[in-house]
């Protein structure tokens, strides 16, 4: 569950902390007071889009922090598999800091990506925004909902189908591209034969280009090398004027030798200098030998240059390395083999494609069978939930239509929610019948059914009560109360019927501090909560009658919860 939300310097919020409880947490307040900022803050912490305009004017940064309690071993394992640290007591802290230039997200002190945050949120919380129910008007959402409900049953079938579908599409493409006329086949075959011959004739050896370039570089810079080595030899070797390094060090050795017997420290120094003299002498002999080997051979240079030109020509034409050129040779040989017997190749492709399509169809049928069985079960549960939400004579079906000619990576089904809300009215697609208030209730019914099946313990509803009132509002309130028995619910509402059902009640309001508008959030208990219910019932002027009505409503809600 979500233990707390801490917000600092975000929009109109200077600094606020809300400690949520189990059960039904209700947030109320005037329109424009900043209720949606609370939900927006949670979304931000969970990786939602952020920009510098959200930072409170005059502040350097905005901060949002969520503290969760991870309440199941399965969730802990999922988080561990994602390399997300969870404290021993199950505490998980999500923090997001937004600056004018960037945002930084951390989980239990370790920096994470926005993608990781979204994956975490899918494990811990489900958020229903103000307009999310409008998604029910889009048919593609219906399949997403059904497949989400059947996640356990569908298992790895989608992964298998995706693999087979990709293979099938690749075979279709290859078969299509192999459909060429005879003249085009002969032209391509002739070109391939020439290119293969060109590469094979060169008899390339992996690594020879590096050896050739090294030899060529040495030959083309022979004069410069000879001059440099000769100078080094003169400076370090024996010369007539006795001014080379080896001559000078030899003189130094003789000088120290003449006095070494007078002091043991001089003997040590003499030993070190003698070693230097020997090393320099060995170096000079090696350098002289290298200099003697520097002989330029015109014929050898021409051979190296010609070979290097051939290798570089093939690299420019077929790849940037000999390995790539040889890989290209292998591909061209395979293509030539195909063109040499194109009819046999196309027959094999057709057979492979038929096999792949058969496997894909079998997987699609398995998925479809699961969907059709699950659709009937989900529709039955949804109808019961809708009746609880004051759809007194509702018909609800989930239509799963299959078309073997329309294989996709998710199957060959088309899923659509069908509903009739009035007696005698034909059942029709949801988008042709449902009003805004009905969509809100249908979404709540879906959330209720899916929540019972899933493992997410915290649900957030931002004005799930849109477009409803009266008796229907009571039904929605009772459904939220029922749902809150096994789940933590956080709900923003304008309706007193829903607010009356609260286990924990928060007030959100605007005020002035030091001449600036701020949004404040605080808990309501006892008479304060009753007065807020009265305000929701009767407006700004809270009368004795409104107070009594609010008390009666709270009592009715308590009775419903006990029931």
C-alpha cells in the first residue's frame, strides 16, 4: 500500500505530506483547489512527464516522494528481478526531483530510469484519471482489458505467437522478393558470378591488410627512418670526437673507478653506471644492426603496393574489413545458389511459409479459445458489478469475433464490449449507447472485477463519479466501500455520498501565505468531516439542516460498511 506522499515546491504546493491509511481515503475540496495536483504528483513520482513549469515560482526545484509498503513475497521477487532494492521491512521509497534542466528519479536512494519507474508502478499501483473512462469508447481498449484479465491463462502464448508471426512475415517478404522474371534473374546471376570471382581471385587472408599497411608505411618513410636511426646511432655510439653518449658514460665510469676504493658508496654508484654503460652499448649494437637492414627494394615495394591496392579496392566495394568482405562473399554465394535453382527455392519458401502460418493459426486459435471462455466469465462478473452500480436491467456481453485471414501478433480476434442499459433495447456496441456517467460506472465495475483477480493493492480514482448523482452515487459509494475492504483506495470526489464512505478524509483548499496562493492538504475527523459533507450537500452556507443531513449520510455509510 501507499504509506505517504510528500510534495515540495510543486505548482501551488509549498510543502505538504499526506499519510494515507488502509481502506477508503477520500480527498475533497473546492473546484480549482488543487485536488488533481495530488494525483499528478503521484504520476510524476512514477515516471510521468515533467517540465520546469511545474516548479513553484521562485524555487530552484520541485520534489515528490512516495513511500510504499510492499506487502507480498511475489511483489518483492518481481522487484528483486528488476534489481530494485526493498528494505527488510518491505518499505520502498520513490523520489523524483525536478529542476529547470532535468529530473532525477531514485528508488531507495538508487537512481533509476523513467522506464523502470513505470514498471514499478505496474506492480504497486493502478491510477484511474479523470478521462480514462473515455478510452472505453475505443474498441482496441476492449481487447487490452480482456487480455489483461486473462494474463495468467494466456501465459507465454503471446511471446510464442510474436516469434512465429515475425517469422511468417519475413518468409512472406522473402517469397515476394523472389518473384522475379527470367531476364532479371539472369542479370543478377551474372553480376553475382563476377563479384564472387573478383573476391575469390584475390584469395584474401584475414589480417593481411594490417601487415601490408605496416610494410608500406615503413617503405614509403624509409629515408626519414634511415636519417632518424642514423642520428640516434651517432648520438649513442662511438664517434671520433668522443662526444657520444657511450663515450661520455665510459669517461664517467673511468673517473669513478679511480676513486671507488676510497668509499663503498662510490662503488655502488659505479656499479649502477656500469650497468647503464652495458645497456647503452647493447642498444647501440641493435640500432646499428637495424640501420644495416634498411635496404629499399623497388620490386618488393611494387608488390606490396599492388597487393594493398587490390585489398583496399575490395574493402571499399564490399566492406570495411577483410572479415566483412568474406562475409559478403558468403552471402553472395548463398544468393547465387538460390538464383541457380530459383524454382526449388520458391517451393521451399512456400512450404516454410505454409508451416509457419499453420503454427501461427494454431497459436491464434488457442488464444481465441481462452479469450472466448474468459469473455463469458468477465461479462458475467461485469454484469453483476453493473447491477450493483444501479444498472437495473443491464445486458452486457463481450463479443469475440475470429477471422483466420487476419492474423496479427496478438491473434486473429476482434473484441468489442456490447451493452443494453434499458429494457427492450437491443444490445449494441458500447460506444453507441453509453453516456459519460455510464462510462464512469462501467470503468469502476471493470476496476472492481480486475482488482479482485489481480495483485495490485492500491487503486487511485480521480473523480470516478463524473456524470452521476442521487441513488447511483450511493451505489458507486457502496462499491468503493466494498472494494476498499481488500484494497487501499484513494479517491478524489465532489459527491457527498462517496465522501461519506471515507475511512480517512482529507481536505484540499487554497489559501494565502505571505501574499502568495498555496494549496494546503490536511486530514478531517469528527465534526470537521461532517461540516465538509454538509458543504458538499448544500454549498458554502452550511445550515443546521445540512449538518443533520450530513450526519444521517455518514450513519448510512457506516451501516453499509458494516453490512
